[in-house]
C-alpha cells in the first residue's frame, strides 16, 4: 500500500527508525494512518472494546466515580475527563448512571471533557452523546468543540490533556495507553540495544526488525538500572501523561482510573497487530492494522513519582466483582423479557469476566490523592477510618 511505499522510501533515504516512530506513522500519519483513516472500533472494526460489549461495564465505572466523589466529601464540581473516548459508548453509559443518580449529584456542577485527536471519532462521539448538537469553538479557546449531552450535561472536546481546564477532576483512560508508541530494547552481550525497523535488503519493500549498532539516547534514558528482563518495552508518552495526571490530582484533587491490558513489569515482548479481530504481523501492510502493546503498570507507578498514591493493577474480573457486577447482572436478567436479551447479557458477562477472555488480561489501576488512603497527621483529632476504595477492595455486601 501507499503507507508501505512511503515508509520504504523514508528508510532507504535515512536508515532504520525506532519502533515508536514506526507505530506513530502506521497509526496516526495524516494521510494513511490506521486511526486517521477510519475509527476502527466496534463490531465492524478490528477490535471490540469492553463498553461495546456491555453497558454494565460503563455503569460500574460511573458508580466507581460517584463512590469516590462521595468518599472525598462531595466537592461541588465534578469534571469527568476521558482520554481517547473511542465512539463515546463508555461516556454514554457513565452519563446514564449520573442521570439515574441525579438526586445524589443535585448540588454538584457536572461537566464532561473529552481528549480526542481524531476528527472522525469526535464526530461519532458528538452524534452518540449529544445527538449531533455541537458547535465548533473559536481558535483561541482551549476546547475545539462543545455541546450538551442528551442528559443535559455540557461536553467539551480538546486535542491535548493540557488544554483541559484545571479543577477537581476524575480522569478515565480505557484502552488509551495501549495504543501509544513504544520503544523496544534488547539486552545483548555488548549492553542494551534498541530494536529498530528497517527495510530488508534481500526482499524489496519488506520490513524487518534490526538492533541498533550502538547505544541510542533512548537506551540511556528509558532503561531502569535495576532492570532484570532481557527484552523491555517502554512508552515514554504514557510516562509523560501519568506525570501530568499525578500533578493535577495532587494539586486539584480527584482521581484517575486506567483500564487496559497489561502487566506489572513482568512481560517482555507484547507488541501486536490486529486486523479483522485476528492477530496480524506488525510489520506487514502498515496502516491497515491496529498496533498495540501491553501497558507496563510498574512503569506508570514509577512515573507517578509519589505525587499520588497508586492502587492496582487488579484484574478486570476482580475489579468488576468488587464493584457488584453479579448483583447488577441478576437485576438485568430479571428485568429482561426475552431469551435473546438474556443470552446477550450472559455472553457479555462471560466476555468481561472469563479469565480466558478479558477477565484476566485486562487490569484496573488508579491514581488517588495520598490523603484518600492515609489520614494527614492531626494530633488531637480521633481518626475515623477512611472508606475503602471501591473495586480495589473486596465489596462486603451488608
């Protein structure tokens, strides 16, 4: 395709590129990038995400935010900030919960802030969330578009998390970090080398992996001295975003919930391509497949730099169980009249919870202000116990 020819020309002219650069080109190149050309999410796309499977998933996340908001003393503003909101399905499910719990949130000023770079996806989100009632903003405003949700809540769109106004905020990153470009490193007898993408001299227009002949700046900067693995993937962009989230939460309060497939610093080679729901060679036909890598939660924890407390990662199965998914499923099953709906509910529950499917490979991870978990030292006041953080603690149903 055109993307392969473009890359081949570039590689012949200026030599191999990092895996991060290759990913960035293949996914977000303005003309031929996978995400730019088409929002490939949902049944017709190349991967199906949890909110596309089941409304329960989004509802339980909505309940998580409200329970944290209550535990933090019900502040009077509530910004929900979603990074890479896909088609807007998850936001829609969360807004449904906010509507059902309107009496709880009645004195609170709720707004939604979506960080989305794809013009195509922001259009899909606008239709889903507002019914298409949006207006573009002036160039000098931080949001490029705004509208009102079907439930009456103001929604704003931004290209960068830096543009989101400061203030008490709950952040959501669901399958956001896994699509950010990674650098890959390999330990050799000569020390760490970066894995690069190059053209194969034997085969015309075919790509292959090579090792950098010497250390690259990235090997110096991104490998932790205590690293024990022989193959490591690092996503510096994820590190930068987590630093920003941690700084904001430390300054303005709130919390961040990250849900993604990943590991806690144990896996090595997780760089994968998906096309039509099947694994696809990452180097063939760039721009036609979705490229992802598992999120290294131990790296995210390091990058929070102690500005916030971190919880998790816990398996999706445990998080949803702790959030009361079984009870919610029973209610929905009792309320659904026909067999088809009930079968769909059970099927989606199995997709989300089955260890063989999404139950074990998906994880939840949270950033919270330190005072949410540890009382600040006050000499004379008796400490009342802090409420447990939903999802990360076993739910004891009274």
